[in-house]
C-alpha cells in the first residue's frame, strides 16, 4: 500500500532514469497522476504538517494508526481498478456514453426534451461559480444564488397563481408525497384519506403510496371521471389531481376542486409548468397546493434526474411548506437582502417532529430553470407552449385522418391513440424510425410533443402507425394552429412573469452579464476553501464534470427500453460494485436522489426485513404477542436531525440515546434502552466518525449490543470521507449505510443540490432495496432493485450525475482514495493543532487527535466577551472565507472540515484569518472596543459602508476591509451587511420584490 509520504518529493530522475536538476526551494514538482491534482498538500509538505500536529508520529501511517481505532480498520486494500489518467477516463466515458442509444424522446410521463440555452449551460450548469457553492445558510455571501432561487419561486408562484413557492424539491413524485403528508397534517386531528387521481403519473402513484404506507397515512387511488368516490365512513382530507393527466387529458378541474372543498378537504394539483402559460392555473381554480417538475424549463433529461420539483401553497400553509424557502429581508443598513426564511420549520431543528426529512433539494437545477424563464420571458414561454400544443394538435389530426381513434379531444402536449392490440408494434415501428413513444398498455399509445418536436417528427410518428398497421398514413400533418385542443373556458387569461427581471435580458450580452453579476456576489469553491464541518466541500474536478452534458448521458428519458440504456447499465453497475467494495456491503442502490432519501430507503429496508421475519414467524405458528412489531429506532442525542425525521417518516418511533461528554454513545444508557425496549428495537442510527469529529473506539460494541437485541445497525455515511480505504462500515458492524456522493465522491453541492444518497446493504437486506420497476420496462438484470417501495421518481434517481463519481473513483484508484482519506485526516489535525492555542478544540480522540474535522469551542469566549460564534462566522467573510459549520452539533461552536483538496497555503491562510480574529476578540476583552461596536459584530463590511461619508466606528476602515495584508491582492466584497432574519420572517416576502425595493443600480 502506497502512503502519501512514500511518493517522490523531488523527482531526482527523469522517466528515463537520468539525473534531474534539483528544483528551487520555491518550486514544487510536477503532478504525477490525477491524485496529485485532487490532493492539495504536496508530498514534500507531509513531514511539516505532521510536525505541527506533534512529535510522536514518524510518518503519516503512524499518525493514521494512532487516530483510527485498530478495531475498525480493514485488513484488506481496496480491490478497485488501477487509477487512470484524465484522457483515459474521458475516453472510457465516451465509450460508455456511445453504448446508450439516444432517440427522439416522445414518451412524456413528466419528462420532456428541452433546449438548454448555451449561455445558461456554459455559465450556470457547467460553471464552478454556481455548481461548487454550498446551501446558502450564510446569506450575506450567497446573494447571487438566493436571487436566482427567488426568481425560481416567482416563476412557480406566478404560473400556479399561488402566493408562496419553495426553492425546489427533489422530483415530482416525492413532491406529491410531501403534499399528501402536508394535507394530512393540515387536517388537525381529523383522520381520513387523501384521494389520488388515477390519472396521476405512474411513478407518482408508486412513490406516494409507498411513503404513505410507511408513515401510516390514509391514501386511496380513484378514477375521478365521474366525480369524487364514495368513501363510506372515511373522511376526505385531501385530493390530488394531475393536470394535464398522465393520459394527456385536459379536464375542467373546478367541479372536483369545489366538491373536495365542500367536503372540508385540501386540494393539490400536480401541474405541468409549461402548460400553465396556456391553461387556467391551479390557484385560480381554488387549489390549495400545486406541485410538479420544472425539468422542461431547460434542464436535460439526464436519464431521470437531477431535476427541480416545486411546491406552491396558498396563504396560511407557508409554515408547513417542506424544503427551502427564500425570503426578502433587509441588512444592517436597511438595504434589500435575501436569506432562507422560516428555518425553524427544518428537520435539523424539529428532528422527529419535522414535517419533512428534506435536507437539501435541487438548487442548481432550479437556478437553470429560473434562468430559462429569465431568458425567454413570458412571451417566449408562451410561444414555446403554443408551438408544442400545435405539434400535438397536428399529430392528433393526422391520426384521425388515418382512421386512428384519439381518446381525448382536449389535451396540451400528449396524444393518446387507441390501437387495439397494436400498441407494442407501434412503439417498435416508431423506434425503428428513431423516435420513442409510450405504450400505456397493449391497446393505447401515447405520444408527447415538446420543445424540440418538429413537423418532421410528427410525420415520422404518423408513418410509424402506418408501418404497424395501426392506421393509414395521412397525406401530411396540418400545422395545428387553427384548431387548438384547449377549450376557451380552460384557457389562461391572467398575466404572469411581470417583474422586470423577466423582461430585461433578451440579448445574450445582457443575459451573460446578469449571470456573471449574480455569481460575483457569492463565495464558492472556485474562490476559497469552504471549511464546513460534516459537509466535505472537496474539489469537484472539471474532468469529472465534463461528461454530464454529453448527449449520450443527458439525452436519455428514464423510461426508455433497457437496451437503449446499455451504457448507463454498465456505468451504474461499475459504480455500485465499486461502492460496495469501498463500504463492505453486499449491494448498493443508487435510486435515492438525496442523503435524506438514502436514510429513508435504508430504514425502509430495515423495516421490510423485520416485517418479513415476523411474517415468517407467524406463518410458522407463533402467536402475535410472542413476535412484537419492531418499530423503534434508537438515535444518539448528537445525531443530525435528518436521522430522526427519516425514522419518523418510515413509521418508526424514536428513542434518544444519551451521548457522553466526548460525543460518543453512552454505553450504559444504550444498554438500559435495549433492556427496556429490546424486542421492539428495529435499529440504531449512528454516524461514524461521529458528528463530534472523532473516531469512537467502541463502535463495534455498540453494533454488537444492538445486534444481540435483534436490531439492525444503520451507519450514516455523512463522514465516509474519513473512512475510505481505512475501514468499511459493512465490516465493523453496519447492516445499511447511505453514502453522500455529493460529499465523499465529488458530486458538487450546487448551492443546495443536487445530491445522490445511495444505500449499501448487507446480504440479508438486498431483497428490501427500492424497486426499480414502477414504470421502467425491460430485463432489469443486476440493477433490478428489490421489493421495497420506490423512493424516487426515476428508477436510478439522479443518474445524470453518476458519471461524476464514476470518474472520481476511476481517476483515483484504490491507493488514491486512501491517500485522500489520510490527507483529509492530516489536514484536520494540522488545523486543530494550529488553532488550539486560540480556540479550544472541543472533542479529541486518543493522543489528542481528531478525525477529518474538528469543533472549535467559542462558548467560554462568548461568556467572557460577548463575541459569538456567529460574529466569527460573519467576520470570516471580510477575510474572504465561507464560515465553518455554525452551532452544529454543539451550540456556540464552529465545526471545521478542510478536506484533502486544500493546499498548505490555503490552510495557512485560514489559520491566519482565525488568529487575526482571535486578536480582535482579545481587543474586545481588553476594552478597546465594545462588542457592539467591534469589527466582529459589524461584520461583514460592504464596500458601500466603507466609502460612506460618515464613519463612526472606533476601528478604522482599513482594519474593516483589509485585516490581513494578503487581502490587498484579491479582495472579495460581501454585497450586503449582516441580514436581519427576524425582520424577514415577520414580513414574509418570497417572490421578487417590487422594483421600488431595489437601490439605484442594483441588479434585477
């Protein structure tokens, strides 16, 4: 096994073995392989970093042996392919992409081909200024993406005619499931059922029914063509309608909505956003909630994801809204500023009482969709919708002229043709002509038109019907413009997207400058280290990102026949096999499209396993009272709130296990809880290394105790970056783990999504992986999934970004991955040792070492001086840094995770900033400044505040702007001062503010 310090430090010979001149002291050797590019510290830096940590370790291997308990260490190296070069990996990805067959996609079912304007693709989707940013919890340095997300909320609110929209959800199916849960909660003690329209998308029905069953929520599926169903003694608490229906049918929903309201129920409409430029919006028909997908607003198909879903609600439901909500507030100078609103709703605060386990969503894709609306404006969107509808009308006219029955006279973009016994033949004939259409059953074919559909495509589809003997070929399609299939009384008459932002950027020059102006307001990894503990903000290498927008990966519909996705099958098979090898599990599912969904899927697997064993016992004759239901989840007090929220959504009761002062699980309390609840314990959820930044030495004992009680062990993989190549969760006691590909395996965070949260499971849980066959057709082969409910709309979740993680593993190889882990641990210990004299490190393991992150304890400083951890976080912005994780997992602290990708110069720049801030704190303690008048409490400082005529602070402008000399060479200026969050929550505005709210010259 090669360790970091074993790599060459001075390259004394050339490749041919001839002597090479020694490099000057201020130079470093050339990078050798991708791992040298991914890892920040140079091999020659290792000894110096170790020396700062302490003098007890002669090598990095010795330091790792001291930090990582021997009880969890794996005894075998990673059996992965040898590392490849960047050109080799791109060539391999090109070969894999070429194995996918990309046809014209006219399947529909919630996924539509679209054109991503090149100015948006290049400057948002492919720009590190956007995709390497973190969730905007520090709003002062996130104003650009917050404005873009506010644009998204405005698009959704305007098109749905509902006043409050969130900043995205994971996909349409889970958005409907969230709406069902919201309607049940809003019933306020009334028990009853939510009725789902039978014409909902099939993947929506599968996901929603599965989640409702897990949470114990009443749900019924009903054909609503004759009105609301008779529910007998059950009360109707909610109704979900699809508009247009999965069959393409456009209906007048007003009577159904009115009938549901008369019954005291809430109504959700799952609406196609583009159709709402032409159709009466849900809010104007009386709906309480609207959900759907924004994918067709410029986001590629990506074989099912990632795509931004949405939810909008009427006034009064905003505090029940899941996901992020961007709101308008003011900063310390009274200027308009944006931040995340109503954060007390979120799972990390409410834990098992949370309304959702959504931790992040699809920010990057929501931004793409919002910019698509900015690019086209309301008139452009309507023109696209009219063209799409005209193509569908032309297709329907052509089919009728050929003798084919069109089932629905009213439709927007989808035509459903009746072809008794010939549906499969039509699908095959269309595929032979390069077009995918959908066979709903043996007797019906659906064809969906979209932004890229041409008259030639319509003609080819008509020819395919003739080829399959399903109708005579018409002489040629009409243009569809004269006889629309939308009745006058269902057409939209209200305005939308009236804000200036949707009218000012018609030229590409203006659009490009708007995008640049927004990105310049933000701090992302392209500017600075983002030392967020438990977030692993590591390098997202350009080579890893390059393939995702290739048509071979971006152009596939998630429901294409399996033979058309052979490349994806190979890539997913490779990646899941590699992840299983890395984690020590028997199998991996990539379906969960976020870490929160991975948690949920893992807990469903555990639940399914226990239910299966109980059913076997009962079938063998056991009495029910002798086989208790295992529905209790043990969760340490230090766990992330998502764990408790996911357990509650999986239908489990949560029991908290105490943690010791060092952050580890209290074994005595665990034993007591197991003695009390043992036969009912389904699982324990633990994070390893712990959320306190240390390797717990007794994790094996924790696992053994739970297993002895009949429970399963869920090991949260949030901190896997401290384990890869050193230990495998599946070997030291885990039964299931979710991984965060957007942390450990280099998928970027995107400003709050996308993410991928695959789960690895032991062999006995493999049958309980999420199903992949809700809609997907063909031989599932080794990727077929299990019998548990689907947790995402698409069979393989956010498949479109899996090439990123595939590339990372292929580029690094086993030795490179281990080197990354070791370097992450070394860098964290280096920062801890450098900062300990100034800010105490709260938790350490053996020999005073930490894992891959450390917690700086400011509580005593706050008590002495009044300077808070938030003050330090805001002051770091003046130094050009994103703050570490604030007040998690311990209030009044900062959790720092440098990752392996930051070089020594950047680590030292962070140390310099923190030491300088400590000097400012000492000045407060010494009475030089009152804390309220200090540069800490007044941070961040904008350029405008520093050049104002009046300056009444007791410190100088220079200290405010340039507290260390290095800032003069490149200064990031925060665009706003500290934001008043309480003001924004008291005066909730979640759409683009009126033009008067902007200062002169401010970006719109």
